[in-house]
């Protein structure tokens, strides 16, 4: 093995050691739940790993700073609560996978709220699951639906309206609407969340989710104007 290759291997080891330290600081002692994450970050020669590690370190810093607990106390809090431990695992997964900063900040804030208040864990876990179920284009489409609803309260939103608002989405609009329905942030014309039909309306959860994203700077990131237009 060449000296250069040896240097790469050593840098990989250092990166993984740093990752282990980050897991400790965040209190991520969830065991098998982090197996896939370890596999992803273990491939440190791949371009994706650089972004994943950076996102993970940002999460660690944000949570540790906001919660204001020593590492040992943070670990103890998570080790004593299985629901909290599972939620933190999902926060980590969503953070390393997402290229949307507002979504990562929403996940970090959910972790902070849950770590500070045991009674908030279940509610914050719902927002974490929703965030992880939607990718960037789904969230962008959701913002368009929310704005169309605000401009015409009580009226259902059709896919074509979103396409006109955000040109170029026609190939992905059906998949995005399906993802939004499945996540419970919009519903069809019936009373059930999974009601079929192309038209949708925002749910209360969907509105709350968008509000959280906007608080985390989504408008600037998706280059929306003050009215939410793309």
C-alpha cells in the first residue's frame, strides 16, 4: 500500500473517531439504530460522506449548545427514555440525508425541545417523522400548496396550479402530491387523510409543519418571495 493510501486510511479513522465523539455528545447511544449511519459515514472516500459528517457535526454543536447539558447528563437523559432515543436516531438519519438546511434546523430544534421537556417527545417525534418522509421537492410543493390555500381559503388545490406557480415540476408533481398525502400534511377532498383525488387541502399538521420550516429560514433557501411564491 502506498504512503498516500495509508494517509487516506488514517484520515478515515480520524473522521470516524470524530463521528463517535459526536454521537457521544448528542447522546446517540441507540445501538443498532445507528448501524446504517455508520455504514454511510464509514465510506469516507465517497463525496457524500463529507457532507454527511459536516451535517452531523452541525447537529451535534447545535443540540449541545441549545440544551446546555453536560455530555454525561445528555447521555443519561437519552439512555433512560426509549422514545427519546428513537427520536434522536431519526433526527440523526434525517440530518445526514437532507440537503435542505431548514429541514435540518427543524430536526435539530425538535431534538432540543424533546431533550428539554419529556412531555414534548411524542409531539416532536411526529414532526421528525414528517420531515424524514419528505424530500426537498416535496417540501417545495407543499409550500406552494400552502400559499395557494392562503390566497383562496377553503378551495382545493390542483396539481396544475402548482405547476403554473413553479414551472418545471410536471414530471414530479404526482409523486410529490402522493408523498404529501402519505405524510399527512395534505388530504384529498374526503374527510380521511388518504382520500384519493388529484385535489388537496392543507391539514392542520401540514400548516404547522410549514410554519416551522418558514421559521427556520425556508423562504430564503428555496428563494421564495414574501408570499411564498417560487
